[in-house]
């Protein structure tokens, strides 16, 4: 019988606090201010805590060094504008702010509105790749909330599974809610279905691209989403 190759994977575990501090220090040396570096650092730590290696800190630095550097789609210390402020809906102009930073801020704002209004939606335009979406939702998840986020590509860069031509489309989509059930499985067709403890996360994470629009939504009332049709569309301006 032929001997099988034994491959040993070496992993180094780092505590959350020093990892976050390292992320903040690195981003600040790249020109980002302390606030946006902290937002991105906390997102990266949350992502790493779920052992997501493909769309965490490593992905962010790869993008900053390559795609983002070439396209100029991320501007350090950019200040976003609130274009439309409503009690349960806001539209922001991201002005090319660091993706994980503005995504975490927008997700927190959507939760804040949901707790006071029953639902909160934040649209962000002119931003960039925000990495692993479930991290933003899982961080804020409580028993009474349904939290999710999604993004829309502004240019045809993603080729669908089984397709041959790049198109625009939503990638990724994450929805989280407490279920009280623990299991894991795969829904196929690029949809990863993951349950961690009492949290369920649905994400579409099979490709990458440059994203200028995404939606962050929260609702305290499940029946509102289940009984009322809601159509949300991002329009490039």
C-alpha cells in the first residue's frame, strides 16, 4: 500500500486584544486615522474568532496592496456624508472610506434605528470591499434582532457559478438571527450556511470584486419582513 502524504498544518493562536492592536497600528501606519483603523481592527478580530481566513485581515491587506492601490477606490481618513436621514432609513455617501470601517459603522447605525423604530436600513454608496459580512451582524446580534447585510457590485466583475461572462450582482449576503439550534451544512450554489451556537449566518462568498453599494438592514419585528414584500434596489449614480 502506497504511503499517504501526511500534511501538518501549523496554527498560531493570538489573543483578541493584541491582534486588534496590531491591526490598528498597521492601518494607522498606512495613513488611516485611529477611528477607522479601530473599526477595521475590531472587524478583523471578530472575523478571525470564527476562523475565517479568506476574507479577514489577510484579504484586506491584499486588496489595499493590489486592487485598491491600482483603482484608487479607498481613501484614508475619508469622511462620509449622510445624504438622506430618515427615522428608519439613511443613505450615506462613503466617499471611498475604508470598507470594513464604514460597514461596521453603518451596521451599528442600522441596529440603533431598529431599536427605536422597529427597522433600520442604511444604504452606502461609493465604498469598497468590506470582507466577511457576517462579522458585522454577529457582533451586534441579540435575541430580539434579525440582522443582515448585502452588497451590490457597481461594475461587471463577478462571473456567476456555471457562467462564462462577468456580471454585476450581490456578493456577499449575510443574515443572522438566534435559532437555539446548533448544526452546520452547505446549501450549495455558492451559499454557505453556517450555524455557530445559537447564531445562524447565511452568506454568499464565492467571488470577489469591487463594491460600491451595499445594504445593511435590521428589524426587531420578524413578521414585518415575513408578511410584507420589501424590494430594495441600489442604483449607481
